[in-house]
C-alpha cells in the first residue's frame, strides 16, 4: 500500500491533472490511498476534489483540512498513515506513469534504501513568456537540481 499525499493551496488549475497522473499510472489503483491536504484554499480546489471522486469512483481520495502551512500539513498526513510507503507530490506536479511502480520495486529489491527522490521535468508549455517568469523558472530549476 502507498499513501500519496498532495498538499493543496489554491490548486484548482492543476489539481485534477496531478491526481489523474497518480490514478492512471501503472501501479495498482487498489493499493493507492490519495490524501489531499488543504491549507486554507480560497479557490475551487474542493470542487475539483469532488469531481475527481465522481470521475474515479474506485480511487480512494480523501480530503483533510490543515490550516498550518505545507510542512505541518505533510506531517499531519504522515502521522495519519499506516501504509508501508509514503509519497509526496506537489499539486502542480505530475507523476510519470511508472513512478510509483519503480519506487516500490526499488524499495523491495534493496531493503537498505530508506528514501527516494525523483527528478523534475519542466513542462515547457506552461512557462510564461515573460522574461522575469522565465528567469524565476530557471532559478527554481537550479535550486531543485542542486538540492537533489
């Protein structure tokens, strides 16, 4: 079993695509628990959650309220899990279709592995044409590359 935790803060524009990337991957859906941890969103994020529940009735998707910031929201989700694996993805991210399967296979093949991280691939189509925003995107990319 895998817990996939997605922090939500005004994520209406990206949440459906993020959750769909988890649900439509190659890992068995019955072994995935998706938890959306809301941090005082003021947009239509909750309605997107409801739409996803209706669109994917066999998926286990839950909504938690956490008015504590992203790190505390993740800790709250972590303390409420009993599954073997815990995965975090931002609401504007997408999982590769084999990401969860590859992760579990790595953990099972090498029990000494205690943590994994993925790579971030920029979606060029979503980068604004403003030079300031392109510069910000480039700086963020280098920050992630240095961290991981």
